[in-house]
């Protein structure tokens, strides 16, 4: 469900960002045969469009559930009703995500929809959330609003770009330290004590 079609990514377009000619993602070269029509150069956009589309339905999720024995998490949920249908369809959990707000820039922030989704599913399925998690206090807020876990992408990439594996480890260390400090300042000695009562609206 997460980004069934590729959005315009306005910031990248305004900045003139594109891979230089001759440079491509390593895993795209072998996928050229998936693209309909002859003469297409493999690129992220036309390969993505060939394997994704706006026509996915809940029946597709039911089918996927019927053939996948592993845990099934549905990513891209932003509405409480969709989270409920995902649970009824057999999903083991959902990932509340707006894909960084890059594909449809007027969608709500994940932190703003989290509490409503938690209330709708009533703790009957795990909720993971991504988007905007930059500091330990962001992790605290997400947990307070009902997330069972958070997913982090960009901070890890920053650490990786600066210092490789050690940079990623340092990002984890910083987030953990900040979360522990926030918990200490809030008087929480374990994660189960984090609740909406600690948030000011």
C-alpha cells in the first residue's frame, strides 16, 4: 500500500536532482526485461511503475495473506479505518507511514494520526511508525501515542555517510541515550510506563 505509484518529489525536481548519465542503482540493470516496450532504459521510475500500480485492493492483501506464512505488516497506513480493515484482512501489524511526505506532500504527519489508529485497533495488532523520528524524544512521543516500535531511516543514512558502520552505531547510541534521558526526566523507569499523560497538547 505504501506509494502505489511514484510521486513527483517536488524538492528533488526543484533542486535538479537526478543520477548522472551512466550511473544507476546497482540492482536495476538486471530488471530491464520487466519494463513493457522495447528500448526503455532501466530507471527507478519506469521499473517501479512496471511492478507497482494504483489498482491494489484489499482482495490482493487477502491473497497475499493466504500464501505468505510469515508475519505480514502492511506499510503506508494513515487512516484508522484502513488499519481496522488491515487487521480484519489478516495482517499481523501495520506500519504507519506517509513515505516521508515526499510522494503526496499534503498528507498528515504520522505522529498526528497515530493516536487515532491506536484507538481504532484497540491494541489488537502491533503499530510501527516511521517518519520524522530524529531524536530520542521523538521515539518517546511515538511510544506515548501508541506506537509499539518506531522505524528510522534518514538518521542511519546520515551516520552511514559520515562514518560507515561506526556512524550507524553512533546514531543508535545517540538515540538510545536521548530516549533514556527523556524517560528519566519524565520519571519513567521502563518503556511500559510511557503514556499519553506525559504529552502536552
